[in-house]
C-alpha cells in the first residue's frame, strides 16, 4: 500500500501551497539563524526540503547546507544551482553518518507523518546524527489552535484548479481530504494529508528523551514568542 506522502507531494501540491514563498522562507531562516547560529557553519540538513526554498536561503550563509526529500517531483522543481546539494530518500533511512551534522531543519511540518512509534524513533535518529552542540529546528503546527479553530470544509481556486478540502480528526491525526478539479478540462483528482497531532508538551517530551534540550520556542516565522494562539510551534533544540 502506498502512503499518502508518497503520492501527494508533486506539482499540484506546489501549486496549492505556492503562497508559501521565498519571502516567508527568508524570514523563517533569518530568525532560525539568529536563535541558532550553529546553523551558519558545518553540515546542516534541510530534511523534507521540497523544492529547496529554505535551503537556497540557508546556503547563502552556509555553503555546507544540503537537502533531502522523498518527492522526485518537488526536487525537480528546485533551482538548477541547488541540485548538486539535494538527495532523494526516506527520512527514516538517512544516508548520513552519526554525529556528523551541525544542524537539522524540519520546515513547514514535515513531521508527524508516521505512526507515533515511528515518529518518536525518527526524533532519536535525528538526535543521533547531530554532533554535540548541534541544533534541531522543528517547524510544526500549533495543535491546540488547530483543534479549536478547525475549518471543516472550504473551496479555493488557484491557477485554474478548484480545490475542495474537507478536514477532520481521525483518532490522534488531523486529516485533510482534497478534491482537485482542473477548470479547463474537468479532470479530477483526490489527495490526502494526514499528520499526527502533538501538543508542544508532547514534542518537548519526545525530544528530551532523545537528548535534545529546548532552547527557544517561537510562534511565528517572524520570531515572536509562542503562545496559545500562535499559528506555528517552532522549536529550537540543542544536543547536549
């Protein structure tokens, strides 16, 4: 059986999330570098890098930064000059030596895709890849806010595609089922997103168990402190 994340991250995904642009990435990476200057030197992995919008900006500061993603389609959308610094692979099987990285970045919720035990195992694996003093940046949704404000259904149109999205909670997961229709041809496609919901306390517990200490929690890409109504939960962790 093919997992949802093996099918969805393609050109349609890039179209739907095109508003997540280079300017947002520039703001996010700038704040991360301020909170975690360790990202400015040594090997840093942008995991789940997609088409490389964060990686391109990070490499302006750190020429040893590189990215990895499972999606061939998104990697093909990366700028040509980034491609030598991109790997394709599953984040659960990283071709990286233990203790070799200065930092790992997980931008725009590439975490929570798997069952709980696998998610927790992934955190331990990421911690093992960091050298002492290395940092992990985890950009995740604010589960509390999502739970309180979920919009069950909406429709949007973007670049000639109508997207009907239905959202709900299925056990401990946030699930979005999408129906995409191309307005010129009527061609239809279904897509799915499914993310395990973790509260900030859950994330801090699992990272602490892996030997990572929370340095700072931000609630926006502009670096504002996290609070209950923040749109994001962005944790900066250090390996002791």
